[in-house]
C-alpha cells in the first residue's frame, strides 16, 4: 500500500508520519521512502527512546530532505537526558515549523533563522534562559511560540537582559508547573498588540496569582483593556478578548474561591461576561461592582443547587448592565426581589437601564412565580421566563 501510494503521488508534496518502533520491525519501509525525500514537506518522527536510536534508524533522512517545511520529533518520556552531542547536521533553509518533544535544543536547531512556529516540550531544559530568548529574537519571522519547559537549575532562570525580546510574536503559550519558570518566560517575551497569550498551570499548588504577581504587564498589551470575558469556574479557565488581543488562563487545581484571580485582571472594560459555574463546597458571591462597564452577563449554573449568588450594585454605584441571562441558576423569590429592586434603581439614576432578563430552567418547578415575574416586568421591558436547556443563540 505504501509503495502504491508513493507511486501515485508522483511529485506531489508529502506529509510523512514515522513511528520508529514500527520502522524497526519493518526496515524496508525507508527504502520505499528515500527516493521521494525531495517531495517531503511535513515530517513527524515519534516513538523512539534515545537519540541514538533515532539516528541509527534514520541515518541520513533528515539531511536528505531539501524542501522540508515542518518537522516534529517526539521522544518517549523514558528517554535519556544525558545526550549532549548534536546528532544532526542539516541546513533546512525552508523549515518554518519546528516541534520538539523531549528533544534538546541542539546547536543545529539554534542555527535556524526562518521559523514562523515553534513548540518546545522539555521539563529538563538545560540551556540558559538568555540562549532561548536570543534564539527567539533572531528568528525574525517567528509568529507563534508554545513553551512547555522546566529549567533544570534555578540559576538558569535569571535573565541578564534588561528588556524583553521584541514584539513580533502573535501567539505565546506557556505551560508551567513552577512559579519561577512561568514568571521568567512571561516577563521576558513581548507580544504584538493584538496577540494572544495562553498560560497553563500543571501544578495543583500553582495559580494565576503566583504567575502574574510581580510580573510587569506593560509589555503584554493583550491584558490592557479586554471587552469580553469567559470563565468556567469548574475548570478554572479564564479567557479575555479585546481589541488589543486575547488572554487565556487554564488552571488544573481546585480552589474554594473560584474568583480569587479577578483582582489581578483588568476587568474595568469588560462589557460581556459569560460564566459557566458548577457547585462548589462553599457559597460563592459574584460582585457586579467588579465589572463597572458590564452590559451583558450570561450564567450557566449547571446545577439547581449551585451556591453562587449575585451581589448587585447599590443605587449610588455605577452599573451598565443591560442584559442578564440565567440558565439553571436556581432562582429564588428573594433573588427576583433583589433583581427587581436593582432594575428599579437603574431607572431612577443616570446608569444604564436593565432592558432584558432571561431565566431558563430544566424544570418548571424551579422557575419563579408568575406574580414576582410580573413585578419584574414593570421594571425591565423584556423578561423571558421559560423551561429549557439552552440560552438563546445571541447569549449562548
């Protein structure tokens, strides 16, 4: 089948995925592939335990691919970490996309200058931080960087550079399980205005507070004035969007306070907030005063017994809320009374009026009474109360 496919491909560009473990059981496959090496554009090599095994199985393949654009090398986690001799000797002027999993950043890779996308997965990273930063800065076409690295020694995290690298990157993703590693990477790389920053925390003891505390945000324009916020409390996943770019924080730890990171985030300009909330062990309050520019709030409670409560701003506090949508929120008569009072306060002040309220529940028994809904309708022009499982498309 491989021989027939390569024959039919003729001069067409080839995407090749090689499993070294399987190649060792069928070495004749490479004999079929080598005559077509000039047509290989994308190459992925996986499932090898050591660098020696890779170079023994593919003794000259990497050096014989003149048109390679994308290269992925993924070594098993059971690999050796002592290999320091550069086993590669190739000059891939056409290479644009490089992905290394548990592979040292050898000198042959550091000499590349045409990359547009880089992904490094190495929690035993033994190069100095400045070596990595210089490599990123010298790749003038680099747009996307994905770093899942942990420095071998604390001293390697200390950069001697006075300023972060230039603002060419459009996308930066940092995954860390150590506070110092996360801070070193985020504070050393500048994004273009409009770029995307993603932060993933793999440690249960590490959170956004640990990462961003003490890090200057002046070179992270995507955190300056976001207008859209999406938050899944049960996943501890925060996403901010704005004209200046986007920010995503994903934390795998569990916290009794799902909103503990909010003081670190620029929430004053948020106009739309979508919250997916799941029941926690303790009651939780969402203070709308933290979002003075908020116009649309949509909450998916996910459970009837969610202990989340909304604290509405007082009559003298500014509020821009125009639309409130609640799905499986467990609305009580007391809550409807508070919401009615809030809507009444908006009509009597210079703040924006609450124009639309949508309340959906999977069970009719959880919906507010008709009398309380009628009182709310006198204060808010549009009030939709119904049984259902999905918010309207414009609010979902």
